C-alpha cells in the first residue's frame, strides 16, 4: 500500500520499483529522444566525410567538424529559451510534445539526402525541438516530487539510466544500420523512435494531472530575500551587454561553419591584422567578462564569493566539454580511418559473444521494466502502452536481425560508431560505485572532483596519443589496435562521472534559490561554448596531422585538461573558502 502522495493523477500513485508510474512514462520518452539524438550524432560526421562511393558526401573533415560543433553547441543554448517559453506560456507538457514533433520532422528531413537543404533544415528543426523538449522533462519530475525531496535523487538516477539506455541503443542500432545498410536508414530510424516517444507521452500525458499544464496568469509575488542577502536586478546597461554578447556569440557560432564551408563570412573585415570573426568573438568574451564581474561585485560578500566559485567551475566546464565532445568528431574519425576494426578467428568470436551479451542483457532488463509499468498503467492508457510495446517489438526485431547477421559471418568488422556505446556502458557499470564513494567519508571536495574529472579525461587522450605515436606525419589512414579507443572511452567516462553529475548539483547549492534558473542557463552556456570549441579544435585534425602528427593532435587534449586539473587542485583551498561550507 502506497502511503505517499506524489504529484499527478490517481494512476500516478501506483508504484513501479518504488516510484510513481509517471516517472517511467518520462523514462521511456527520454530514452527514445536520447536514442534519436545520439543515433543521429553517431552518424553525422561519418556520413559527411565518407566518400561519394560509400554513399556519403565526401566533405573535408574540417567542414564536417565545424558544422558538428555548431550543432552540438546550439543544442545546449536553445533550452534556455525553451524553458522560458514553457514557464511563461505553454506549460511543460505541451512544450515536450511540440519539441518531440519538431524533432521527429527534423530527423525525417535528415533522412532525405538528395540536397543539402534538407540536412540544414533537419538540423534547424532538431535544435529548435530540443529547446522545447530538454528542459521541461526534468521540470515535470521536479514538480512530481515536490513534496518528497528525499525520493528525488533516486528518481533522477532512474531517469538518467533512461538517458544512457537510449544513447546506448541509438548509437548501436542507428550507427550499425547507417554504416552497414544506408545512411538514410540510420537517420530515419532515429526519427521513427522519436515519434514513438512523442506518441507514448502524448497518449499518457493525463497521468501527470495538473503538472505541466499551461501556467495561469497571476500577479507576480514579491521575491523573498534571505536575511543578509539583497536583490541585484539587471540594469539597462547589463541588459545591453547581454543582448550584444548574445547576438555576437550566436552569429559567430553560425558564421563559423558557413565561412568554413562556403567562404562567405558576415565578419568580412580585419582589425590590427586579425580577421573579423576573431575580433568579434574576443569582443563578445571581453564584454561578457565585464558583465559577470560587474554583477558579482554588487552582491553581498557571501553570495559574491559563491558566485565567483560558480564562475570558476563554469570556466573549467568549458575545457572539459571541449575535450570530451571529441567523441562525436575526431575520435569517430580515428575509429573509422586509423583503427583496425576487422576481427577474425577467436577475436571475432569473443567480440560477437561480448556484443551479444552487451545488447541483449540491458534490453531484457528494460523490457522487464516495461512489463512492470504495464501492470500499473495498461488499463488506463492502452494507447500509450500499445505505442511503447510496438516500439520495443521493432527494437527486438532489429537487434535479432543484427546479431544473426553478424554471428553468421566468419569475420567481424566492428562499426566505427560502435565505440560510442562504451560511454553509456561504462556509466551504467561504474555509476553505482561513484555514488557510493560520494556518499561515504571519502567524498572529496567539489574542486577535487573537478580536478579528477579533468585529469582522467586527459589520461584518456594520453592513451590515444600513445596509440597513434606510430602513425606517420600526414597519414590519412592507419590500422592501430582498438584497445586505445576502449581505454580512452573508459577514462573519459570515469572523468565524466567525477565532473558532470556534480556540476549542476553544486550550482544549485551555491546560488540563491531565486537565481537557480538563471544560473542553470549560464552553466548550459558553458557547456555550449565547450561543444563549439570541441568542433573548432577537432576541425584542425588534418592541419595538425599534416604539420606534426596525429599523436600531437591528441597530446593537446591530454595537456590542456590535465593542466586544468592540476590548477583546480592548487585552487582547492581557495575554492573551499569561496564556497562557505557548501560540500
């Protein structure tokens, strides 16, 4: 008997694994969205850079990675606007539905390869739809557990397992079908399951009751300010700075791939010998720095110190994601062009067994969760249940077809996109261990966690640098052992577990409650900048390989994060003082 009352309808009070049924509606909706996002991301650079004979577009790596960086950057910027629109106008539920429909259309457009227009239209729709979808799923969870904060951590743990399950399946299946069958089929598969995710959510949305409905227009209440704190409203000059920085930054993010691919640039000027694009982005960064400093010094000392700590964490977050997001760019190219992926004999048998278990066991567990959900919700939501069941019947069909096809071959060529699933696999494997450590007496400070994350990330690139050390300068192909990529993904994931989950957690503890929404936006801005830098740096792979070596290229991503990690360790005493007791 459930004595707890969660937000939402009466059906939502029926528990699955100790949590309200609605959490698992969100789990599977998010799983299919992540399936579509990571499935498309796994194929994007491979498709653009593959030769025309292989069905790709034969783009130079520099062009493909510049566009990749802009896309992944905008994916983290639009949720700031989408969250605002949902809060003020549409409500969370309709924002999620609209975002899912727009993304489904985006994937459909990506599947049409006959003209670049459809690709660019698809990217635009994916970015726009993500802005509505991404921030509002977690908002529904927060509202559902509003009166049970002690259960919220467990709820988000389950939710993020859905994120990783979707990423795992999306990379594996969209990647396999895209590389082995046809690019359009891979892009199209991503859209099919985005549609199923939308359909399931739409048909079951009433389970959330009043949560996420269109907000009522009420008179804004007075903001409560804790004793010793004070409000710091944006001045007209602040807003001008925000507008100028946003405009220049957005134009620069879009102009970068446009100028790289077409040669046309909006910043068609020079200043003191520097190109206009460089001048513009440096100006935007300087204005943003002035804005941040001018606002921080206006707070009371305690809030000011904590805001400085947030700014430092955000700064290092940029460097982490600039290196980590090589996974969808230069590391994917390394997997395709420089890694020996052909296995024969015992090697092929071992891989086939491992890959079969790696696929079937998680999918079996998720199917069991669906059965538990159906026990509670099937009678009330037959349409949503049918949509979810259909999607999993299709998934099992594709998985069985893939495994039979691979097991029947005497030799196995591992898909270049396959290595991307290792991140999700290692997260699922190691997340419980890290969670135990963070809850024990050995829980390190925030600065040490950031330092460990950056250093482990650097070690991963050290493995790639060592593995690539025998590749001649300027080589476009090679055949090194796949162990180096596996080690890289292992250390990158360990670094992610140290840094990524704790970032938003510490942010919510450090800033006043009235500013959490704004500062989440700032944190996502840092991730967006990191993603764009990742694309920009990754696009230099050919230039650096030709002038120095591929090993030198990866050494950059060893040195910069590792140096940042050492600096965070040095700053640890200072950061503790700035955080005023927050652990």
